[in-house]
């Protein structure tokens, strides 16, 4: 070990920062957060430090550095621009046996400040012993994204009840089980769901019980986005990391499942046309079985769980059976395909609304309000429509949407094999057949689709640039 790791209690203890610039200001703020009594020494102060001085939060020595400043200081941070001066401060510290950190100079420092993830009272500190600060920073980002922000409040709550928890569960094993329950069970779920009072009530109720509470299962309904793991949310990633069981749709990419906890049970419950088919009731039964066995279940769905994902039905079922749940949204196909196809869905000059429509089956086609859908200056994002392009086009034309309305049909949106087919409504079925567009594909129809030829940036672009293409011509002229 090159360094001895430690967490210093600086509350109400004097600490010194030498330097008046923004680096010194950052260091002073960090010390203030830890409750230190901060003295800053420098001939002049930058704006941030001036503000701290005006707020009365720091003591200021307005002159050139003097060795005596170090006397009585628990630790010192040298943040001046002069290496010579920094070296002198370090030498003074050494002579006085005081800890000195010289910013970005491990060779001169007798202590180093780690990269920190702050979920107070939990602190995670990372050090590469000064050899690889970039790596330390990257690790910090990774861990930062893995630790739920609700962890801080949970630990604060646990801290307040620590003595009572200890008194209630004197036996170490029982106490450990209680803390497991605290971390995995309803208290932490309630904190994540922004119900701090109810979380505390749960804890109090559990402490009143004789037995340590048994682990209770829960379900997180998680949107996985369109397939690219980069488009997962941090919360989705955390849920995947904590899951005991993952029930996922067929469309979920292997790269996303790779991110899940290694020993999680993964079950494909796809409902793709052809192939295996898991009826909705069977999915409900699986959710119930695993949650009632005390497991943390992730129900992972493509895109967003509430957009043509039957998420509502699953929640209603869970509620009926008293299973705790939470919902983590995902990037729905319409948003992902628009972004990766260069279609600003509600460009203010060309559309005042966007509609998410499904053309899944004849039934849904018959019940759609075609008069409404055929109106101009609105964008349609049609899900599950590849098999129904002929009927869809026919209905829209019959209800008056002009045949030169531009479209972008995006296959495998945001995935490496993305293809974007552009054209006008009149040619849609013919072009889609010609290029053999397959599911999953999303149709964006409306004036804004005219941006796709010019703004498209991801994957392959197919199809003719329509000759009338006013928007894309204007953009091309401007370029
Ligand atoms: N809940 C999902 C939609 C499920 S319905 C969501 O919010 O995105 C399935 C339909 O979504 C597919 O038929 C297709 O129209 C669309 N879709 C899903 N992923 C897609 C992708 N990567 N590219 C294009 N369309 C996609």
C-alpha cells in the first residue's frame, strides 16, 4: 500500500487553503462541506472566494504566504499557481509535521484527496495513489451511476434508528437480516418513490414486530429503451444490477442483458408473432410467483413500459395482489427513431402535435379516428405497422392526407443495423416492399419527416429524396 487511507473528521477544526483562484475555491468549499473552519491565504481572491468571504464562511489572510499560517492547522491544501511556492508550503508542512496536499502534485503531497462519491453518511473514496487520476475519475463516474441517490436518505434513517434496531435485535444474525430487509425491502422502495414519511412509518412498524421482517419481493417495471445499452437510464441499470429475476421481452438486446447481475435468473417471455409466445396470464403468474417468494423481479420491456407495452395491465394485476412495484421509464421507439433518423418530431414550423399510434391488427386499424389522423401539421409515429402499411396508406389517403406527405420508416432504430427509408405517403407501401423493411420498424409520417434526408446521421439512408422536398432543399441551400 503506497498510501494509508483515512477519513478525517474536520468538523470545527481549522484547515488552511493557500491560493485565491477557482481551484482554491473548490478546495475551500469541500472543506466547508466537511464542517472545517477554513482560513484562506492569498494576496487577492477570485470571485468565488470573495463570495464565501462576504458570507462570513471563511477567514481571510490578505497577504503573501507566511510559514506561521500552518501553525494550529489540522491540514493544509496548497493551491497556488507557483510550483516554487507550493514546494515551500510542502516543506514547511514537513518541518512542522502537518499534513499538506499540493493540488495535482502527489510528489509534493503528504496526503491526497480522493475522488468521492457522496451519499452521506456513505462516502466512497477512490485513489490511484496519484498515478492515474483519469482512471479514478472514470471509476467514480461508474460507481456514481450505480449507487441510488435514495441510499443517502436510507442511511440517514438507519443512523437515527440504530440504537433502537440494536435493542430490538440483539442477536447479530437477526440484526443482519433486519438490515438486509431495510436495504432491499419496502423502506428503501418508499424512499425511492419519494415517500419519506411512509418509509419511516414502515421502519417503526417493523421494529414493533417480534420477528425480523421477512424479505418481501417487489417488481420493477423497467423500460429498456430501443436496444442500445447507452440509452438505458441510470435507474434501469441499477434495477438490473439488483434484480434476482428478470422477465424480459424477446426484443431486449443481449448487450442490455449482459449488464444485469450475473447470477440473476433471466426468463424470456416474448410475445413476438411466430416463435415462442407467452400469454399475458402466464407472465402475470410468473411475476406473482417470484415476488411472493421474496425476490426482486425486473419486468424488462423494450422502449417504455407504458407505450404499447401492456405495463398498465401488469401493474393493475400487481396492485390487486398487494405486490410492491415501481416503474422506471425508458426511451420509447418513437423518440429513439426520431433522434437517430434526424426527424424533429414537433418542429414548431411544421407540426403542433405528435401522436403515438399502433397499427397492430385489423381491429386497431378499424377503431382509429382516421379523419383526425389525416389532418395536416401533425406527426404520426406508428408502432407495429410494417405488416399493415398498405391499409394504413389507403386509409390516410382516403381521408385526405396528401399523397406527397413525407415519411421516414426506421428499421432497427438506434441499433447498428438501422436503415431509414424516406419517401412520400403515396409511395410508402411500394418502397417498403422494395427495400424489404422488417420489424421492428417505426413509421414517422408528417411534414417533419422531410427533415430526415438532410438531418439524418445514423446508419443507412434509403429511398428517393422527394423532388418537392421543400425543407430539405432549404437546408441544403443553407449549408
Ligand atoms: N414499448 C415499446 C413499444 C412496443 S411495441 C416502446 O415504447 O418502444 C413494438 C413496436 O415498437 C415495434 O413493432 C416497432 O414499431 C417499435 N419498435 C421498438 N423498438 C424499435 C426499434 N429499435 N426500431 C424501430 N421500431 C422499434
